[in-house]
C-alpha cells in the first residue's frame, strides 16, 4: 500500500506501539529519557523522509502559450513554474532555477482535462458491445462481462483506461467501477498517479436480466461501499476520493438509495450515478415509483452539489429546474449519447438556466474512446443543427472540460485553471501538425475544441508528476500491460461463455 496515511499508521503501530510497551515496563529514569530521545529522533526521521520526496522537485515550463482559464481567461506567451505538486508562478520570461526545464516551443500549455463520467472497469470490453441501445447493451453484453472480471482483469482494465486518458491529457476522472473487486481498480488509480473520484457499482435490485455474478444484497452493497471508503478515501496523496456509486435507480432499492444519501452526507462523500439517459429507463421508474426519475432522486434525498448525474437527457421542465435549484452536477457524455442513440441532452438550455455541466466519455464500450478532445468536439457540434452555429462556442466548451469539471467535484479552488497555488495538473498540446498549422492567427479555443486530437498531447502532469511525456507513459509499462490485458480478456470471455 502506497498511501501516505496508511504508511503513517503502520509506522506508528509498528514503532511506537512496541516502544510504548517497553516504556511501561521501565523503572530507571535515565532509560526513560533515552527512550524519549529515540522516540523524538524517529519521529524527526519519519517526517523528514516524507518531506524529502515531496518538496525538492521544481519544474520550469519555458516558451509556452499558457491557456490559463483564469478569471480573465488570459492567454499568455510565457513560462510556468511547478514546485512539488503545485503551480507557484507563471509569466513572461520567468528566471528561476529548476531541477528540470521543459521547452514547450510555443505549443499550448493547458489545465489538465477533467472527465466526470468514466467506467475504468469497462475498458477491457471495448468493441464487445457495439450497435445496441442502452438496456440491451447492458443486459446482453456489459453486465455479463463486468460479472466475469477477476482481480487481475480489473486491474488491467483500469490501467488500460488510465493510460489512454493520460495520452489524451485527462488528469482527473469521476469513475464508476463494477460490483466486485473494486479495490484492484483503486490500486491502479493509486499506482498510476491519476486523480479520481471513484466507487463500487451498487446493484441490490435484481430481475432475471442481472447475472448472478453482479447480484448483491442491500446490506452487503452498503457494507462493501463503506469498507472501501474507510480503507481508501484520501489514498495516493489525496488523489483518490471514494464515492457512493449506485448504477441507476432501476438497479437499486429505495432502502439502498436512502441509505446512500444518508451515508454520503455523513461522510461528506460524493454520489455518482446515471440518470435519465434512456426513455426505457425513465418509463421503468415511472411505472415502479409512480414519479419522474429526477423527482424520485429528490424524494430519496440524493440531489445536491455532491451528486454527479451522468447523461440527464430525458428531463421535463420540473426536473430541469430541480437540477438547477439543487445545483446537482450534470456529466454530459455526447459521444455515448449518440452511439447508444440515447438522445441529445438540452445542454444549452440547462447552461442558460444556471446548471453545473461538465464533460465525459463514459465507458469504452459505448464510445469507443476515452478522448476528451472528441467529447469537446461533439459537445459543440451536436447542438448546432438544433440551435444554430453560435451555440456552444469553443471557449464555453473548453470551460466545461476544465473549470466545469473542477466545479463538478468541488475543486475549483485548486483545479481547472493554471494559476499560482493550484495543483500542477496540466497538459502540453502540440500545434506542429498540419491540422493545426499555421496557428499564429487562430483562436486557441478553436484549436483545442475543433482541431486538436488526443494524439497531439505531448506531456501530461498530475499533482506535479509527469505521467506521460513524448507519448511515453511513465507510470504504466505498456509492454507488460498489453499481453496481460490480452490474457485477462481471454479469461473473462471464457468465464462468461463468449
Ligand atoms: Zn456510464
């Protein structure tokens, strides 16, 4: 386990627990003094060890076009200095000493992209569930495949997804895992260096379509979620926040959803679920609960600024007002909504009403990419035939992928823009390709939303750590991952009889 707080606990129980017993057995004062000195010295060594790895590294990015996303939306030709995990300065011709200097060569330095609805557990199943509508897609393909995961296949699936996200400049995700083995996806999050809010999928209401491997009792589902929260929340230097993630209303009992609302409030945790993605889904809610889906979530106590709802396509006026009034977060997934033919969310209207909207790719089998650049492009383009070419302009779309994501997770104070004091989560986007050339007279937001590809990202940094540089992943060994993922998929397919 690499989480600092767990190291700390282990250290104290191992060292001081033993010494405390010795202390109680001692009678000679001099020995007590000696013991006290040793105790203080050990504590000093422990603290200095922790600080040593965290504070020495200074990285200076030179000659960048800084797309700051600060309040004035300044775009600056200049430099940016990172110390430890934070941005400490930016401006023209910064003259600072640094442990490493990276020449950005005039390319774009942007805030790390934030995607607020991902399923790392599904990355392994890319291309296994195409050309279906949501409920068939789930019942015929995704649920059986998720139920076929073993710990290693889930770890591989998560690393595949994270590697792809890093290669496309995504630094933070909100993620829903599957029902079992979630600790292995968490381990991949911790090991890789990504920033994530994630939780185990909760499914305590079953009909014949839910495979036995995903069925769980209300008590077991809640207990597993709480255990994961207690064990992992804040792990990876605070990069992992554990959430409660019921799949959607029709997969859960009211008892579970009410308890999720209570626990999340008690533990100040996020709730992440799907809502009103598909007409069939809301018809089931209306027939079983006798109310609209979003109204049902409100009755169960689940709306609010700590709840992130994926999709929100099939909303009536009352539901839209409810989402705005409660400041419930909306994760807009345009590619997934197109591919599953779910519909086109009324994002321009929701934004005009004051809704909190961010962007995401959803899972690999319904996209089939985890590429924030494609999501930005689609978020802009799908609205234009409906509402005209001026809706969803490029700058507004880029805001949704950066500041919008930061606001969705209550982190606008330290994520979503390039400003001193914020976390060093950022990406360098090359403008050297023919599709972005020449670039001197072009609006940077148009370059980012309409022209750039994920493959233009040259470098990705999370929490001050370079996780991808020159298209090479630094925390994931691709040569090890690829054969392992192939073998993992083979095991899962054999297990589920595909
Ligand atoms: Zn989803």
